[in-house]
């Protein structure tokens, strides 16, 4: 199977390349932004023409949530128009599209959310652009999977996990972390496992929530990171009102999956179990 991964140098894409690359039946191409600019239809046509993918894993996105607030036109261009270019190219070439989306398409007022919950479209520019991307993909490319993920961390980062470990290494006497946003921290390795199963089931279509099970706050996640890593670090809870960021974040954007079970897919691991195995392999690379 010939698999094209967009945004090939990004965190999730790098894990997909490594993990799916273990399957000898897969031929993977993962061009970075410079080789495939999804906002440029000519670039998309060129890459589709030369590689001739059978499946596209669409990871490319403008993911800097706070920067999206001051640059909404770039969020629109990359996340919406770029996704439309990929969706139309997939439809034209009869290619299966697996596109990644986010828990931030929900407003966080009534989480947790299943695949059957109707997003209100997000409370920040990033979430709104990803919701618009989802709608364009559904319209432009019927043979699609929209895989919503959340609070990602993965080998090499950057991620919240990497930031916490760096701050500890710098010797911060105390780290203040928000305790009024709840979500599902998710390892890119766990996502790669679920994507491998979805690839083995070409009939699967529609929206899937691929977040790790269980839930916590950013504060709870920080505490767990230090506890599992055996690092003595003072962490203090604070509120979103005390830690102001340009983009508002949803209060409870937990994703649960009912479709994975309905479709006979393996359940996602619990977030604590995933974090533990991730830290076991990542800590030495970070000098711990
Ligand atoms: N990280 C999370 O916590 C999280 C949570 C929920 C959902 N997601 C979704 O998961 C997917 C992967 O996220 P990630 O964390 O791996 O993001 P990432 O590390 O920021 O990777 C995104 C990649 O897209 C590239 N890109 C940006 N504009 C592009 C363009 N016009 N054409 C081609 N490539 C472009 C970026 O390259 P440059 O940096 O060189 O521009 C970057 O390498 C995204 O769809 C994201 O929305 C992520």
C-alpha cells in the first residue's frame, strides 16, 4: 500500500512514519512543508502525480493555537483551504483520505464528547478552522476518515510533556499549571496503533475519536509526568483566569470513542499507561 503523509516533519507524522514503516507492505512518502505545500494546488497535484498514493494520512496543519488568534487568515489558508486541496485531490484520484482533527472543534461546555456529539465549532480560531476543515473534507471526499485526537505528545516533541521536563531540568522552584481544563492526553504511538488498524480495514469511513482513555487536567498531567519520571518537582494548580493565553481553551474537551468498539477496533490504551511507556523510552533521549 502506497501511503502519503502530509506535514511529514511534524510530531504525529514522524511517529506514523516510524511505526507504519515497520510494515513491509507499506511504501511511505512523508514530504515536509517545503516539498509539499498543501495550500498550493500545483504542489499537491505534483506530489500526487509522482507518488500515486492509495491512502493519504493528512497531518499537515497550522497547529500553533495561540498564534492562530493573531493570524486567522493563515489558519484558514492552511487548515481549511489546504485540507480542501488534499480532499479534492483524493477524490479525483480515488484515494482514501485519513485526516486528523482535534478535540478543540468542541466548545468544552458539555464534554466528554463521542463521535455522535455535534461540535459547536470551537471557541478559538484554531478549533474553528479545524471544524471548517472537517466540513470541507466531508463534502469534498466521501471516502474519508476524520480521526480526532487530543493533547498529543510523541517522540521528539514538541509537547506539554517535553515542556514540563525542560522546565524541571532548568531547575524551576515551582511550576504553575492550569487545573480547570480537562482532556485526554494522547501518545502519538497510541494513535499510530489505531491508524494501523484503520488501514487494515479499508471499508471504515467517517469520524473516529482516537484519544487515550481516561481524563485529567493539565495540572494532573504535569503531576503524573513528574511522578512517573521520578522527578521531585513542585507543581502548583492555577486557573485559566490566572494563566491568560491569547486563545481560550475548552473547559472539558474529553473525547470518548463509541465507534471504535462498534467497528471491532481495539480500544485505545489508558492515558497513564501510554504516558508511562512513552516516558520509559523518551526520558533517556532527553538526558534524564
Ligand atoms: N499536537 C496536538 O496536541 C494536537 C491535538 C489535536 C489535534 N492535532 C492535530 O494532529 C495533526 C498533527 O499535529 P502535530 O502535533 O503533529 O502538528 P505539528 O507537529 O505542528 O505538525 C504539523 C506539520 O504541518 C506542517 N505544515 C504547516 N503548514 C503547512 C503547509 N501549508 N503545507 C504542508 N505542511 C504544512 C508543519 O510544517 P512547518 O512547521 O514547517 O510549517 C508541521 O511540520 C494536526 O492535524 C493537528 O491539528 C494535534
